[in-house]
C-alpha cells in the first residue's frame, strides 16, 4: 500500500491556550464524553483528560440544552483541551431525535459554534450547507460527518461520499462505514491513503465493527487526521481504547 506524504495541517483551538494541529503526520486522538448527568459528564471529561486526549468530543445528544454552554466552557477552561461538539442523530447511531423542519438541530449547533472549537455537522441534514457556512462564520472548525451502517462499502462509493462532503465546505471530513471483513477494511484504509493525497483537507475515514478496528489505529501510511478512542465509554462499535491506539502508534 502506498504511503501518504501530503500534510493538510489545520489548527483547532486557540494557540497557547488549548490549540493543537491536526492533519500533519501525527494521528490525534479524540476521546468522547457521552454522559447524561452533570456529575457523569465531569467524571468522563476527567477520564478523557487523564488518558491524555488531544480532543474531547462532547456528545451532547441526549442532553437538555440550557446548561450546555456554561458547562462546556467551564470544563474547557479548566482542562485546556479543544472541544468538538457533536449532536449525533438517531439515524446515524446517536440519540438526537431529528424532526425535519423543526430547526432544532440547526439551533443547537449554531449555539455550540459560538463557543466550541469544532462542531460536527451531519452531511445528511437537509440544511447542512447553510449550517456549515454559519458555523464557520461563528469561528468554529466544521467537521462534516456521515455514518453508513447498511450498505456494503466500495472504493468508488466511499470516494464519492468523501468528495461530496468536502465540496460542502468542510474543514475536516469524517466518515465511519460499517465493515464486515478484512477486504472491506482494506477498502477503508485505501480510501484514507487516497484522501490524504487527493484532498486539500484533513480526513477521518474509519470502519465500524470488529473488522474495522485496524482502520482506527496508527498504521504507517494510512493514518487518519484523528481517530476516536475511548477512555471507558465507547460511542461506536469497534472503537478501540486510547491505550490500544497509543500502543499502535509506538510500533
Ligand atoms: O462520528 C463519530 C465517530 C464514531 O462514530 C466512531 O465511529 O468512532 C464515534 C462518535 O462519537 C463520533 O461522533
């Protein structure tokens, strides 16, 4: 497999405060916090910090919103790790019940983009293009995401999806595709190598499920801009622990 050489460095967070770069040759680790009560959120955040996370992914689906901003700002100020806010919808494996036309997804994401270092916007949301522009104008990095659970992966289809998501104005493209065997995992890895060379932005292309674990660790040449790894609370099938990813990076 060809090694990827290109760099698409992008900064997340504020320099000297909580800023880091992604898309260079290192693979960053995003650790999800996906809890429902304030005390659990604080605990999971601390576990992510203790694991030496590069990015905290705060999964806010399933939470009531009024307190979000204050809590997120406080935890970011204390721990100084950049925060990616994700409102994962039910149809993409999360808990947010998207009601078409309600404007609720857009409202919550816009609110998050005021303070978060990065926000995740699902490519399949009808007003995703407008929301991407708004979130960037508010100063947030935009991760355009997609999860595919029930379609067999092919190289052509995967590349097409990644290109479409990049064309929506993403700062980073992230796609997670359910894979069932080694051949499908190879399609994912080859797409990551292709994207590292062919696209001008950082990308995260990973397989879900047990067969996808190898697409999430640090094999030379196929590295994602960042990978998702848990510090106790996994948010996707086949998501490795932070320790597993770190070990793979030292090999
Ligand atoms: O989009 C993603 C990727 C992910 O689903 C994974 O496959 O590890 C984990 C989610 O928390 C995150 O929002």
